[in-house]
């Protein structure tokens, strides 16, 4: 902001003020304590979705016969837009959930095995004894196992 004859004019700058600001910025950026912040990427779903469907949505500007106005004609390839919507909203979240669910079945036992091995090798701490569960938990586990045993028996009898 600069002043002209005692009045402020927003947006008006002097060339010397710009040069002074640039010089101060340059001199401060050469100091080791100055840190330039990185731009944070926009990872919102909406932005990536709109970028994905923008290839299949076309806008045309059409002038009317009089030359007085114009219209926008939007052409949409609905098949590709539907596929991208299905892929981004339904298929990919389902696939990610399946992968994480399957991976968790392996990650927990493997990590506990590695932890036990490392603690026994380095003698960090003795392995913990298995946790004693309650009577109700034991009954529920036995009940759920009996459900699968019944199915196995039915399959064996059907053969």
C-alpha cells in the first residue's frame, strides 16, 4: 500500500518498496535458521474425482444466430463417468478393506512371533505367559468352533 498526496491507495506499490521486500526476503532465506514451508497437497476425494471425470465431460460455447448471447452445451460420456464413480466410491474402498482385513490376519501373529524371537535372542524380557480368559469367553469360543465342526460333518456326510 502506498500513499499519494496523503491518501492511501490499496494495491499501489512503489518499485523501491518491492525491491526492498525482495532484498529482505533473499537475505533472510540465506540464513540457516530460515525454513521455507512446503505446499501441502490437496488430497481430498472430491478433487481427484473431478479430475478423473473431467476427461469425459466436455463443454462447448455456442453463439446463438443473433450474436447477442451464447449458450453452453455440456456433453457427458455417462458410461465412463459411471465407471469412475463406481470404481472410486464402491470398488476401491471394498478392495482396500479386503486387503487390510486379510493383512491383519497375518500381521498380528507375525509381529508377535518376531517380538518373541527378538526378546528371546536379546534377552530383553521373558515372554509373557498366555492370558487366561474368562469362562464365558471359553464357552463362546467352543460354541463357535462347534458351528464349524457341524458344517464339516455335513460336508463329509454329503460326499
